[in-house]
């Protein structure tokens, strides 16, 4: 078992006090013992006393000296015994009190460090990236090393907070600014393609440009949704993932692909629009990256170990295991670092899936099927009615 810093400091305090107390007790015992006169010394000191003379008094003085000698020896023996027994007991009692006091003092001294740890833990456990960076550690007390650590940590949080805010603001502004010209371009292309007298070449070129424009619109919508997923959710309502999965599977076009659903009750709490878009991305990706003939997609929801599970599996090309983690990165796909313009999707599908899952306190994982295709599983905390 690993001891905490507080326990280690307490053991150091108590150990140093106990070692010092033992040394002091041994030194005191040695000094007292060396100072104690021996029996011969006491007899010699008694012989120096002048005798009153011959007679019956000699026997009386001798007996009196013997009694004093025995009394003196008993006193020194009792003193040494008291030092060795009662002194040891007193040392043990004081050591226990010192260890308890050291534990309290260590906790008080490490309290600022505990505040730093608690703040860092709350930020690390935030459902989405960038959440919780507005928190700051309450700095108080003397200007020591722990206060300097807290102030440094606050400055780091402030810089990270500004960085995330700037990133979100840039994505939001750029996405909104690009929406208008794309909408205007789509309208002009539709007019040019559908006007009377348009040649076949013009219609073909217009259809191609409309497809490219639609892809750019999906890209902008994906960026806005990804930014929204990274922000803190508002109210969370009771949602059954089974209802959403069945609705999405029924409404999503699937040419040359068979979509089957096995949806058991899977309740959770979250934002229904984001959860629906997440499942829609899963189903669309499974349909898009599939076999050209006899492809299939299976959508499954269930409760498992206090988690609401959404699982989408499909047939398709064989996916190397080392490629799977990169599929959740923005603008990434199998076999390439970046998406080309003519690729099938905008490259944000699984990125949005992971962002929505993390915003709801869940986790998205994927594993390849040996026969080809993927099994993507998203687990959310289950909710009770």
C-alpha cells in the first residue's frame, strides 16, 4: 500500500521525535548510573566519620551505618529503575501524542496542495474538453512555496481557458461566415442547372458543383456540431436510445445495404438532438463505408452494467487494428492522413460521435471485425425513471 504524503510526513515527524527521545533517555540513564557511588565509596565515606569511642556505642554506630548504607543503595536503585521504566512509558505516551499532533499539522500544511489536486481533478473529469477551465484555486495564507504553486496553476488555467475560448470563437465565426456564400452558391447553381436551354454539359457541371457545395455545407454543419458538443450541456432530459436508434435506422437511406435493428430499452439522460445526430452519424458511416453488394448494418441498443449501450456494426473492408484510434480524429479516414475533396464524407462523423459521447459522460470505442468492417460501441451512464 502506498502511503500518502501526509502519512509519510507524520511518520518522519514521529520517527525523529522517537529517536531523539530514546537517545535522551539512554543518555540520562547513563549519566545517573555513572554518578551513583558504589558500595565501597559509601563505606569509605562512613568510615571517615569519627567514632565516639569504645563501648556499646560502637555497635550502635556500626548498625546505624549499615542501615544508612542500605537506604542509600535502595534510593539509587529506585532512581535508575524509575528512569528505565517510567521514563520509557512516558516517552511512548508523548511519542503517540506527537505523532497525532504531527498528523494534524501535516494536514493543515498540505491543505493548499489538496485544493490544487481537487481543482485539477474536477477539470480532468469534465465531460468535454475545455470545460471547467474557468475554475481557480482560492489562494490564501503566507507567500510560501504552496501559494506560489497555486498561483502558477491559476495562471496556467487562465491561459488554457483563453486558448479554448479563442478556438471556439474562431470555429463559430468562420462557420457562420461560410454558411452565407455556400447558400448563395447553391442557389445560383440550382438556377443555372434547372433553367431552360441548359446544355447537358452545363447540367453535368452544375450537378458536380452542387455535390461539392453540399459536401462543404456538411463540413460546416459538422464543425458547428463538433463545437457545440465540446461545450457544457444544458438541461438533460430522459431519453431512450432504443427509440432514437429505431427512428434513425428507418429514416436513413441505405442503397444496396440491409439495415437491421435489435433495440432493447437503453435509457439515459442527455440532449436528444445531439444523441440523435450521433446515432445518425454512426448509421450513415456504417452504410457509406460498406460493401458495394450484399452489405449489411446492425444497430443494437441494450443495458449493460449500469450503462446504456448503442452498438453499430457493419460489413466492409478489413480495417487494421492500428488504424482504428485515428478514425476518431477530425478529417481522418482509413489509410490516409487527411481527407481528399472527393472523399465520401466530411471526415467529422466519428469525431462528432466521440465528442457527443464525452459531453454526456460516455465513451466511444471501436474494434475491427476479422471478416471486415467495424463494431462501434458507445456507452452512456444509464438513467432511471
